[in-house]
C-alpha cells in the first residue's frame, strides 16, 4: 500500500522536528470528484481547493512554480480558476523563527 501511494505521488514531505504533520490534508474537489496529490484531472470550472493543517501555520499555494496565495491559518479553501500544477508549502513558527514544515506533491489541473 505504501509503495503504491509513492508510485501515484500521494505523499508529502514533512519536517516533524517542531510539530507532527499528522492531520495534514490537501485536495481539490470538482463536481462530485475529489483529487489528491499525484492526481491529474481536466479542469471544467467550479473546482475548489482545500488545505488542512494540524495547527495554525503559514500556508502557501504554489501554481506553476510561483506563489499564488498565502495565508496564516490552520485551513485554507479557495476556488481554482485555471489549469496549472498546484502544490502546497507550509511553514511553522517555532522558537521565534518561521520554519519549513510540510511540502506537498502537486495536483495537476489540465
């Protein structure tokens, strides 16, 4: 099961020194379908992105290599307005500094 998930890209990298990443979720819904890291789908409008983090953190949405949105929260939801390669970076403030924490694999919106 783990090997299959890695092959499909359904994984993220987390630096858990300051906080566990358990509970992190990233998906895009379009219609009645849900798409997760490693998935690819045809954009037909009405898609919504969701990110959930275990604690309040600095969430960045990256589209085609450039920052699209940033928010300090434990969750983020936003409409997907165009095709692209979307991924999530999450940073955690700990010991007075902003630390890299979670880096997702992308969802490919064609």
